[in-house]
């Protein structure tokens, strides 16, 4: 009867005496030992088991028989087969009989393997680098992995059971959520980029996928979403686009500067010629002086614009007064400021001498001014400048921890604008960071300012409160003194001597040719002008000894200046050549020398500068040179 009942059980089963003797067993239990039930009956079960497993089973049987309490444990037997072993006391024994127990073994190998696989998958999901979210069919949060918590700051306890909408704030984010919901309503997956607001208010950009989880028959059981934070990638892409835009703007500015210098060149030359031909008491002199001064000032402005693209290593620092640079920048800036912005300047020191590149210093001041002016747009206000001194002690200055000990010039630029929010103060000097919400900011102005200040071994700080304006303080090391010549002011250069000789002038701008011819003729030179390099080369080949020097522009259609210089020097290696340019980035002074040009002039230049360069080149030129033959007019 007992054997029949055991055979009906779905588990491996046997009936034991407390000493381990088998009373009876079912066929599946005997099959584990490759025996028939009759062969196992009467034997001690422990003799068929490895020692470790036999001891464990014997101890469990003894405890169950003595305490009349069930025992359950798992054991690995027969080639790794995992068995769940349950030992139960047999009720109804008469007193004096040896206690009996029933042993049931169930194969749980597949179940345990599935559990291990689920655990492994859960661990992989939990430790994945990307954020993973599981939603139910109503898009309520069911699970978040560690990466999601680290990315957003939200924990599973905070979001479990809440709708997905809590992760999307603002119109743009909700629009993205609407697109996701529309795709999921059709049973489709969604993939794309979208922004989300973190717990601390940060906005991150994520590349995400959202897909339905389907069960049997295609029934949707929930949804899974995987997020990858691409905020840094987006920032880099924006920086690259901004850098490309700045490169294009720089190229455009270079072209404009070249053309603008070509326009200024005849104005400067002709004004200079006019001044040289007028007596000191002529009433037209002040007018021509003002034209010349304005033209030279415009040329300096073009050089400042072009200096924005120069590397710091190429700058040439020299002693200069910061107050003079400030006055010059304000004179350039004032016409472009609205009349609602007033300017106040307070100078508290005469010791404002610094060692810096003039273009860089002007760029620093201009950037601070334009930044302050933007903060006061619309409502207007006051732009205040203060210039003073500050001594940094050997122990350092707590307000300027980056400043080196010693005396410094302190420039303070203050506005009464909208101010800077506290959370932005630490980032305003970061490249490409801008608080200009209208898209007009490049995020480079203050970054350039800090770069220049650092290069000059100075320090910068900012004070601001929303609605109360902002104040930038720049600390620059004080230079000892101006050179004696500079302190006395620039001594007037001696007038170039009157020359003699025939000069070939080459430029594609007719106005520049006429101005050069007129200017050189006033110093005694004869000129022959050509508008192209090909014409000039042909003219020179016909009579290589017909010219004492050549003045050529750098950029011309067809045969450009550098190529023309090479061809001319092949004909006459000792020919004096002056290379001119409207844009210094095209040909540097060093490259001009390598080409063989002995002089290099940047437009616009004055007539006396051009004549002085010719005088230096032609000094002693006649020695050992064949006599110049008179030029014949072209047919």
C-alpha cells in the first residue's frame, strides 16, 4: 500500500527508518541510483551517497525523527542535479517502534537555472552604463536602474508608481513626450533625442529609445526605455558649430579688412602728399591733418579687428598706459552706444603703466565694455570706469588669489544693468557659455578676457547681484617705467631725403597706383605703374635695368605679389623689392624676407614711410650696377 502511494507521487520518494534503512521507495527514487525499488529496500540509503551528502542527510533525518519537525534543504547530486529535499515525520507510530520518516526529492535544476539567469539579467540591467526605466502598460514607473538614479538624482522609491510625465517639464519636453506617446499608441518603438529635467533642476540631453514589452499573443505588458546622456556631446557639437561660424566670420573679416585697407591707403597717401605741399600757415592744413588722423585711426581699428584671430604667442608686449588704451577704446565705442547709457571715468593713479600687447589690451577693454552695454540694453544706465593701484602682499590677496605679489594696476568696469544670477557666476568665463537668451551671444567674450588676463599674469574677479548690475575688476602687473624715449614722447622721424630713380609700382587698385605715383614724385622719384603682375613682369623683362626698385602688392588677380617677386629676382637677384599688403595675415614680414623682399609695408602707410623705405634700399645702389637706360613709352 505504501509503495503504491509513493509511486503515485510526482517527486522522488522513499520511506526510511530513523537509522537510514530504506523501508520502501518509488520507482523514480530507485532510478536515481540505477536500481529497482526491491533492490534498494532494506539497504541503508547513506551507503549509496557521497560521504558529505550522506552525513548531511543523516543529520536531517535524526533531527526530524527526534523533534517530529519537518526538514527542508537543497542538495546537488548525480552530476550536478539540484534536488529540493523535504523530510517529514510519519505520523501514527505506536510507542516503542523505531520512528519513520518520509523523504521527498524534487528536481529543481531548471527552476534554479532560470532564477540564476533572471538574477544575471537583473544584475546586468542594474549595472548597465545607460539608464533603464521599466513602465507598466499605463506608463507608470515600475523600475529604475542605478545609472538612471545617478543621471537624474531620482530614486526608485520616489518614482515608483508615478506617471512618466513627472520626468518631463516645460513645453519642449512635453512636446517630445507627446511624440513618444503617439508612437507607443500605434504599438511602435520610438527613438530620438530629447531633454529632461533632473531632480536638482539641471537639464540633460539624452538619446533615448522607448519600446513596448510584449507577452504571448503580442499583448503589451509594459514598456522599456533606455537613456544615454549626450549632454557633453551636444555641448561639443555646439562648440564645433560655433568655432566653424567664428572661422567663417574671421575669414569674412579678413577679406573686408583687406579691401578696407586698400580704400584707406590712397586716402592716407594723398592726405600726406597734400600736407607736405602746403605751407604751415595754410588754412587747409587742419582739414588735411584731421583726414589723415582719422584714416590712420581707421587703419589701427582694422588691425585690432584682425588681431582677434592672432595667437597669443605672436603678440609683442610693450610698455603702455592702461588709461590711454581705455580712452582710445571708449572713443571707438561711444558712437555705437545708445544715448541712454552714460559713461563715467575716475582715474586715481598716474602709475597705470603695464607691459602688454596694445591690441590684446584693447580687446580686453572692448569686450568688457560691450558686455556691460548689453546688460543695460533698453533701460539704459551708467557705465563706470575706475583706474587705480593695488598692492598684492607676499602672502597673496584673498580677493585675487591668482595674482602674484607686487604692485598692480586695478581696472574696474561697472554697469547698472540686470546683473548676473548666482548660479551663472562660476561659469561666465567658460568658453561658449552665454547668458544672452536672444541668441546674440557667442559665449567667447569673457572667455577671451580671462585668457588675455591670464597671459598677462594678472587676475580677474566679478561681483554681481540680479537687478543691481555687475562689476568686473581686472588686476594687471605694474610695469616699472617707460623707456626714456617713450617717456619723452615719440621724436619726429627725419624727413626722407629726396630721391632719384625709376620705380615700378604694381597694384590692382588704380587709386593706390595714382596715390603712390603722386607721393613718390613729391620725393623726386619717377614711377611706372601697372595693375597686374603679368604686365609688370613683361615690362621688366623687356628692360631689366630700367628700374631701380619695385613696389608690389601681395594680393592681385593672376600673378600675385609673391610669385612676381620670385620671377623678378630670377632676372635680377639684387633688385630692391618692397612688398605691400592690405592684410598682414596673408604674408608675414618673415615670409616676405624669405621671398627676397627687403622691405614689407602694411597698408595704409604714409608717403614719407614709403619714401623712407626706398631711400634705405637705394642707398649705395648705384655701385657695380649697369647704368639705367631711359624707359621708352609703350606702344
